[in-house]
């Protein structure tokens, strides 16, 4: 890998740092009790809201329909995901210093796989919370589940939920983009070098 390709790889690795600066995902909920809306933020290592009382208000609404309360301690993933992200950042920088194109490709592929696994895990969260309802819930509708949308908008009784990626997810997108660029441009450079190498015929 040339110096430019190594720089791209370093940018890819450091882009993941956005996950520690901004939420990965946000869920916006509008209900008659909260016409101004509630916005929950899902980070790589915690769950918060646009204000201090948001998570509490989410759990009040969840109580009425029988959903489990939402607490960061309930999600083991939030404990080990930061270490996975840090591992990707460190290995990405090391691969840039080593300068091996195939390692850059493998790193990017693993990151894409980890991102897909994270989205699937998030979907399982939503299904768990939306289907495991308490039979003692104040509001019970036979056959009704409350699975929030993975992406986009969904109406649940008189609640309107909107789920969207937040700025932290941009770090994953940029990391994959620059990782692909580092691999592809390095591959193309190597291919041109081979094509321009003169072939010496045997005497």
C-alpha cells in the first residue's frame, strides 16, 4: 500500500471514534401524553435521551402497555461493544502501518459483518421488548404487539414511533467507505504496476 492508501486506512479506523461522540441510533416517540415528543438515544455504551427525563417517560409509557422498562444494564452488548470498536480502531491503524492490502480488505469485511450483526441484534431487542408484554398491563389489546420500527415510521395504537440512524452511525459508514477505498485503490495501483512491468523473454 502506498502512503495515500495508508492514510485512507487510518482515516477509516479513526472514523469509528464518532461512535463515542454521538449516538448510533435514535427513536422518536410521539404520544398524546407527550405532544412535544420523546427522543431516546442509543449509544455504543449507553442509552440516554434528549433530556434527563426522557428515558423515565419512555418507561412510563412502556408500563401502560406492559413492556419491560428500558435500562442500559439490561443490555450486555453495551458493556462489550466499546471494546470491539476500540479493537477495530487499533487494528485498522496497525494495518495501515503494516501496509498489507489484503489485511485492509479483511478488516473492512469484518467491520461490515459486525455492523450487520449489530443491526440484527438491535432488531432482536425491538422484538423482545415489543412482544414480551406483562399480562398485568393497564392497557391490553388481544393479539397486539408493540415492536418499534427498525428504520422508519410506525403507528402503535395512539403512539407514533420513528426510528433513524444518528450521527454515530456515520462513523461506521465512513470507516467502511474509506476501508473499501484503501483496498480498491491499492489493488488498482498494484494491477497497473504489474501491467507496466516489461516482460523479458528468455534468450
